[in-house]
C-alpha cells in the first residue's frame, strides 16, 4: 500500500514538473516583438466597466488621457455598473477630455453585469480594436501606442498583455504579487507554446469584428467571471495561431493586491469559478492533476506525523516543486523588474499548497460576493 501511494505521489510530482518545464519553455519562446514601422493609424476604443470605483478611477482616467497615442484615433467608453458611490460623477467630470460615460440599465437581475457592460460599450464603440482594462489600473504613457504598434506589425486578432501588482503595503501583498506573476506567466507561456488558454482582462485587446464573429459573450454570459479567459478560448477556436502575448515593459498595466485575506479569497474564488467552463478539456484535466499533486503534498505532510517515510516523500516533492517554480518565476519577475520577490517563494510555496487545494474546492461549489453582489 505504501509503495502504491509513493508511486502515485511521484507520478503526480513528475507530471507537475513536466507542466512547469512546459511553462518555462513557453515563456522563453516569447521574445520582445519589434514594433518599428507601425503606422499607428488604427481607431481604438478603450473599454472599462466600473462599479464603486470612486477611490481610484480618477488615476486611471488621467493615465488614459496622458497616452501618447493620437487623440483623434482614441475613444474611451466607461460603463458605470449601478455604482452606489460617486463613480459616475467622476467619469462625467472628464467629458471635456473625450471620456464617454455609459450607465448600465439592466432591466432584470443578471449574474454577469460586467459582460453586459462591456458588450453594450462595444455596441456603441466606433473603434476597430477594443482595448479593455479595469477602473483601478495604472499605465505608462506608451501603453496604448505600444499595443497598437504590436497589433499593426504582427496582425494578431487578440492581444494579452502583462499585468502586475505594485505599491504593496505588507508582506501579504508582496506574496500576492509573486503569486500573481506566476498566473500571468502561465497565460503568457501557454500563448508562447501556441496554446492560448488564460489571460487577464485588465490588459486585453481584440478586434471588434472578431468579438462579434465568435458570438461575443453568448454561451458564457451565465457566469459572473470569464469576460477575459472564456472569451479568449472562444477566439482561440477560430484563430488558434493569431493570439499574441505582448512581452513589452511599455505595455504593463499596474493594479493593486487585495488588502485582506477575505478579499483575496473572494477574488480567487471568482477566478476559479470559470475553470470548469474551459473549452479545452485537456486544460481542465491538467488543472485537476495539479490540484491532486498539491493534495498529495498535504496528505504526505500529515501522514509524516505517523510515519517519517511520508514526511521524507513530502520533502522530495516540495523541494522539486520549489526549484522548478523558482526557475519559472525568476525570468518573469525579472521582466517586471521585481526579481527580488523570488526570495519570498520559500514562504509562499507551502502556503500556496493549502490555498490551491482550498480554492479548487470552493471555487466551483459555492456562490461568492463580488462588488456587493452575490454571484456564481
């Protein structure tokens, strides 16, 4: 029985190491693309869905206004999703700068207000390239022009671009930044390997005609989350080789980690809730295997209190996991100019094991709170 248990544990470990090796290969395959020669003549619509963002939305709007992309080719539509604060008033105050306010008018309760907000903004838009971000994000002045430069020189139909956390105020938030870098790296690496599967909606661009060609959010609009990854997967079915990850520091979007554990777990539960709807069931199966690998680590650590053999097995698994993850994270955090964060992996790695198993369980079994609403 012990032998069978050991074989299963080591097989799961080997599978996980193969996955991380695949990710390392994918990130390495992504080169900084040459965008020289771009004409910067594409009409762009920046899309933002906002709900109760009065605290930070002013900074986002001002960063957008400061973009060096031609103003006559830039359209900004911000949809206020039934905010209970003065978000709409703040957006309205920038009307003279070309910022358009839409106020979502849902005639019946929805599970995905954000998708409806984005879809209605796209219906109103006049741009050819939709560039989506969030109402609490910051970006440099070359963010938009660099993305359009990549679009015009490489002709993708969808562009996933880098997102990271900044202005951390605690160890907890720095740990989140490291973990989030891992998630962004996964999405980038899969694209680098030619198998787009995940992305982040805080920095996502796509052609308007392609959005309509794949049916927009139809078929995925029953979930609160998924305006990014599930849309990407619909596009990947039609255009498997025309989704790019723009590995360029100028294109980075910055946002903030969650301040409390409760906020963090609610966010990760929301992200996990869409995993069972992935079109590529091989990715779902792979995620289940990774969940089982992390579960085996917990089981072996607990069994180690009864038999030292299992604790030794746990240590082998953990050491291999740590080394491979460090090898994956180092080039990603270096790209974000945060390589020092990898030193925190020794703290994050054991926490992440428990967290991954927990979120995998609750992400698909319970409703959760998002923006003051209970959704699924």
